[in-house]
């Protein structure tokens, strides 16, 4: 039975609809950029950490540790392309360390926490949970802390930057969740439900805030935005496909991780850009181009992965 790709296009439409609402609200001065910063702070400090915590805490130790191949190839692919985007921004496009750190998130970190299950669950059912949990783990425990480390203010000592990054709620929450899962400690439903409630606000508020920020910056379609977008929807899923085939990942999980790798950039990159007021226009423009690219590329990557997996 061929998977129905309709949910992919529904998610794409939803992203652009809410992004447009935020953009129009900004142009009509319904909200100013100070309020947009407040929305970003809400997402990064409260909503997103809660969402990440619950999504990982809902996994089991067996799920996280059952297929080490998925974990290894996810770390290898995502970390490699993060560093490619980071050093490209640094040495090719002439950005400083802080801007390059966000460029890495814009090109190298898929928005698994926001769209992973929304896209994969209608296509693959419950079997998607393992792939989503593993890739989300890599993004939120490795890539986001790495981005936070690089955006530390100039002059901050490396160890201090590392400690400050680890103290951020968006980094600390998934780390605590991983520890709880690995040690077999169950989070009581009494606390899980309210965390899930505020976590549900993440996607809508983050995209709306991105639209507000974008309304104050000119959309750019230049070599850097195209490069970031090609990494996100082209090179990353291609390398994920090649490595998954080479390591013998099962056909179902192969399709899933390739599609996850092709997801648009993590909204956390734009939220961090908005909070730090750096790389905002390029990050927002990369999101728009990558979302459009994902709408075209996702069905193609799914079909190719299914064909090669036999």
C-alpha cells in the first residue's frame, strides 16, 4: 500500500498560513518587534522545553536503545551537515561565530520536535515513534546545545559558554528527559499532562513569531539561502539514505529517517536568531525556501527510499 503524502502538504499549508498571519500582523503593527521577542522568549524558555521533555519522556528505554544503527547514522549525518553549514557560513559567507552557529541550525537541524510525528504518523503509524524519538534526541541533545554554545556573546570563555548553553531550558529539558528514560523513571501523568498542554503551543507561537520577525526584515533569495536550503532538503536526506542503506537499516525505518532528514529547519534556530537579533533575515528566508523545497522533495525522497529498499 502506497503511503498517502497528503499530510505532508497539509503541514506545509499550515506552516505558511500561520507564518502569513504573523507577517500580516507585523505589517499592520498589531504586534511590534519587542512583542515578537516576548513570543520567542515564551517558546524558547517554556513551550519548547516542555514539548521536548514530554516527547522524549514518552519514549521507553527499549525504544531509545533498540536500534543503535539509527542513532549512529543520525548523529553522523546531522552533525556533519551542521558543521558543513557552520564552517561555510564562517569562511565562505563571512559571518562571525554567532551567526554561523545559527546558520548551522538553519541548514543542519530538521524540525523533528515540531513536525516529526505530524508528518510520519499518518504515513507509517506507530512504527514512526522510534525514528522520531532518535532523530529528535540528536537534534535537541547535540545540535541545539552546539548552536547555543556558538551564539554565546563575544568574549565568553568556552567553558562558560558551554555551561550557559547547558543551563538553557531548551537544552536542559531533553537532557533530563533522557536521563529519566534511561534510568527507567516514569514521569507521573499528573505532571506530564500540563507539560504537554503548554508544549502544544510551541509550533503555532514559534511560526507566528517568525512571521512577525520576518515582517521587519526583507526576504532574501541569495546564494547563502539557497545553499542552506539545498543542504536541508537535498544533501542531508541523500546522505541519510546512503548511510542507512550501507548499514542495513530496515526498509520502513529507512523511509522514515530519510523523510525526517528532509524536514524543514528546526524553528528553534529562528527563535534563537530572533532572541539574539542576529542572522534573523537569513534564517527566516531559509525556512521559507526549505519549506517550499520540502513540499517538492518529500514525495520524491519517499519514493526513492522505498524503491531502493526494495
